[in-house]
C-alpha cells in the first residue's frame, strides 16, 4: 500500500490527487521536479519495468516513466466501481484488491487479475471474492494477500488466471493490512503489530519476530 516508488534516479510520490517527481541522483539532496494532477483520488503506486501502476478509488491507472522519467504521462486505465485499490504487478499481470468499509466507499471485496502485457490496453481477466482485501506482495510465483480480519492468504500464482483457485495457506487470527517481502522474510503489518515470518515453506509460516504498538 505504498505511496512512493523509485525508478532509476527518480522518486515518485502520490498524495490524494497528485503524482510528484523528485530527482534522487544525490540521495542526500533530493530535488523536486514536477507535480502532475491525477484527477483522481490516489491510494497506492507500484513500479514495474519503468511503468507506474497507480491504484485510485475508481480504477488502476498506468503511467509511462520509462520514456518520460522526468514527468510520467498517463497511457491507460482500468475503471471499476468506487473502492480502495491497492495494486502490484508481476510479469504480464497486475493484481488489484477492491474493498469496502473505508473512506473510499464501495460495496465490493475482491481480487482482480489484469493482463497488462499491452500497456495501452489493460484487460481484466478474473475476479475473485475476498473478505476485506488490503495490501499485496509477490515473490517467486507466490501471491501474498492481506484479507483484513480473514488474515494473511498465500496463493500459488504460477498460473495468474487461476490464482484465486489455488489458495496454499491462510494465517488467521490477525487483521492483516499490508505485507512487504524482504530477502525471504515477509514483514506483515496488522492493526496492532508488525510481524516477521519466514516463508521458505509457504504452507507453514514460521514467526521470526513481532513488535506491538
């Protein structure tokens, strides 16, 4: 559910209605370049191969930073009903979660699988019902999905168009909101704590540490 991402020597940041670009050639002295209105309420941003995938309250938007790194331009979008919209990308597919019960509004809780092989014409391929999905992460054909009170779910994503049918593991008992992959460790964020799990065996997560707040 990140609000910022990096591509080459540029840092891209989203707030509610703007995409901002910063020069980080000198990391200790980042320089502001430009702010571009998105005309949408932004929630998350994800970079893959020079393209920026923005999750907004009414759709996923793709920006081209590969050819226009100093001021990325919109190339396409996939619209949906009003909802919060975290997004990640792996290979030729984007994985998007839509959820209810937030400031974004909406009445759908689902995982969408979107073919983004053609950046100009992304196509929704599958919908899968979820409980209250939030952030996602991907590693080695494993899709990690934070499904609110239903906990952390791990799917086999070796076939993206069947990912929702291939649930490998559910870690219940926590309200999972976001997850970050870090060298074989899944850093899981809940409402009241941060957990680290070893997922070398995705069907049997091993807790490494926890920090309550």
